[in-house]
C-alpha cells in the first residue's frame, strides 16, 4: 500500500513540481508550504469527537514537532478573496453568453455599452454580479483579457471566463480546478458508498489529425454541456441570500482536455 501510494503521489506531484520550477520555487520553500498544508488539514479533519486536535495530536498525526506546529498555527490565516471575485466575473460572463437579452440578431453575445445604470453592460453586471460595481467587474475582465473596451463599447473576446492575460488569475483558476478534482478523487478513495461522478475517456495512440479534430470536438461539445448545466444550476442558486441551513453548497462539473506525448522504448534508444 505504501509503495502504491508513493507512486501515485509522485505522479500527482510531477506537474506541480514542473510549475514550481518554472516559477523558481526551491524544494525548501515548497517544503515549508507543505508543512503549512499538513497543519491546516490536521486542524480541519483530524480532530476527535468534533473538537479541533491539540498541538500534541497534530504533531503525532503530521510528524511535525510541537514547536513548529505551534508556530504554524500562529501564522495569519490565509485570505482567499479570489474565489468570490472570480466567481462573480464568471457569473457575469456566463450571463452574457446565456441570456438572450444580451445577444445580437445572430444569437451571439452582443457588444455591450458601459456607462449609466441603464447601459447594457451595467444591466448585465447588476443582474449577474450581485452588488459589485460594474466598473470593478469591467476592470477585472479587461485585466485578464476576457473583454476589450473601446469608448463606451465592451466586447467579449472569449467564450468563457478564461484569464489569459493574468498569471495571478490563472494561478487562482489552477488552484481551484486542481483542488476540486483532487477533492473528488480523495472522496472516492475514502470508501464512502455515495461516490461522486468521476469519468474520463482517453486513447493512447491517436493520429495528429485525430488529435486536432478532437480538440475542436471536445471544446464544442463541452461548451454545449456546460451551458446547459449552468442554466440548470442558475435556477437553484440562492445568490447572496443566506442559506436556510447555514451551509453554502458548492456544486458543479469540471471538464478538461487530456493531451500528452507518450515516450516509447525507441525514444529512449535515440
């Protein structure tokens, strides 16, 4: 079991380490981040009888000495404003894509106008962005390369909220998407009978022509499905209203393209 777990975790860490190396993060720095994550998860999930674990218990569970555990616990709590910020931007873009009120004669997302409260972009933000000012949403969408503004006109450049121009925003998306996937995989490994949806399809010797065609096919079908699911979820979303049971349920479905080159024995012989 330990050997299988080691192999699995090493594979999972490989793309993460590649990202860290590209950003100049050393093993030592990553190790300190990992210790913080160990302590955070011990606090959240390894208490007894619903109570937070003691420093001594966390030291036993994590293998980190008590002094270091105490130091890590006293660090300022992480602030995660990005999830709310990006979710609002995502909802605005999704409304733009979905709502015929903001479409042109060809049923495509229209070029909107920004300015007064009655201008179309301002109306869009009011309907889908909650109480966030339209200027703040517009600045964010421009910053990440999702829209462009010329005068009072605002044009959507992508078919979704994809922050191409902002490395910070892309890292936020990376963290959210990777965490969502790993949470589902971990849940399914926990032994709970009520497993979460976990499906994929992939072949390992596809032609170059097939690869390019599948990129287009997968994208087009994914957009259709996600729009349908978004429309359904919108009917059940409570917006900014406090949840009745005191718990906010986060639910969705993520899709991603599987693509990579497989090394063969011939490759190693060259």
